[in-house]
């Protein structure tokens, strides 16, 4: 029975049916500062690899239950383990096993019994590949997050909102649940920029973004739709619930003073929304209905909120007034 693995050490999985080989390799690796887990066959190796603590796999070719070739096929087919670097262990002198292992996705191979220097060199190279892949994945995720985030408010941007809207509509069709979309527009925002300055305008947008984020449920989503407009997506929310939400958001923002570089400002918003109650309601039609509702609120004097039921078909006579 081995002690629990230290979380800060690189971890090598040794999969070999020989107790002697595992013990020898384990001794060399632990002496060099690695943590080690063991597997006596391919099936156990797969279980160990899926724990998420393994950085490198040393995989014997000849094992019971699942041999090395069958094991690497399953490792590479699983998204959770596909990126693990695999170094094959083989006692055979012919090169067929090595060629097949490399063809199946192994990074390297070792002849048994490996020398200490060769073992550490190959494992070190494999670990470097593992670390580079992890760093690449982290940076890719960070770039994707940045590409979906509005730099001023820290909210999701329109690209992300578009994707989530489409996914929510598809899920609504599949599972027959309602959802509501709200478009929140800061009233007289151009005047804020013109009289208080663009820095104050940015501070107003940041304040509204915070208030919206704080006021929503965990399952709701808010993002910057563009300019001074924000979009709120409230899944599992019907017409009545959407109106209650819109009224609460409008009142909350009206009641919140906004400290800016130009002094304390009072800000109001107009909110237009549409509730999708039918599984077939499409995103574009829903957004048009919310836009029409928003323009109606602005034309009626602003600082209003109105959520409408999704119309079965767009009304060509409903033109949006030119209110800004």
C-alpha cells in the first residue's frame, strides 16, 4: 500500500504485468522526484489514466486483459485521456511492436529493461510534451474566453450571447419550456457622454452591468448586446415571470445612484422583452419582438419595461419609431 500521491509532483503511470519491472521502474522514477501509480493490465491502466492525476503513461506491450496496443487505442479515443503522452515498454527485439505503437499514437518507446538515464530522459521528454499541451489548452481557453467577453463591462459579448440564444432556443424546442429575452437600453446615454464625458459614460455602463449581474438568478445570463444595450436571457421564464423580472431590473437601476468621475448620476433604463412560449419560436423573431417592445417604451417616455408574448408571425405594420 503506497502513500497518497503528492499533488505537486509530476505523476507517471506504469502499466506492466511484471511486478519486478514495475518495482524497478518505480524506484528509479521516485528517486528522481516523480510520483508513480501502477497498473498490472490495460484495463486497470485505463481506470488510472481517467483519474486526471496522470501526466505520462509507460505502457507495456504484452499484458493480460488488454494488451498495450488495445489500451492505447482506448486512451486516444477518450477525450479525457487522448492528450496523455504514452511511452511504450517492450522486451521484443524486432521493430514491429514499436512501429505499431507509434502508428497508434505513442510518443516514444523504451526497450526493457531500460537504463536509468534512458528512462529518465524519455519520461522527461514526454512530461515536457504533456506540460506544453496543457499550457496550449489553457491559452486556447483563455483566448476563447477573451473573444467572448466585453472588455469594458466584463460581461459576455454579442458573439457569446448569440451562441447561447441559439442553444437555448434549440433546448426549448426539444424540452418544451418557455424562456424570455430582455433588451435593456440606458436612457439618454448620448447626453451622458456629451455632458459628463466618455469616461463617465463608461462608468455608467459598468455600473448598469454590475446591477444587472447582481440582480439575476444563477441560471439567467446577461451580456453587452452593443453600445448602451444589454441583453438578458431568462430560461424557464414565461410572459408573467419575464414582466416581473423586467420591472424589478428597471426599478433597481433607477434606485441606484452611479458615482462617476463627473459626479453622482441618476440613470434609468428602458426594457423591452419578448417571451417565447411555443417550442417553434425562433431567435430572430423573438429579438425583433423585444426590439419593438423596447422602442415602444422609449417612445412612451422611457424608464419603462414591457414584455410581450411572442407573436405567431411578424406584423408588417409594426414599424419601430426612430427613438434614440
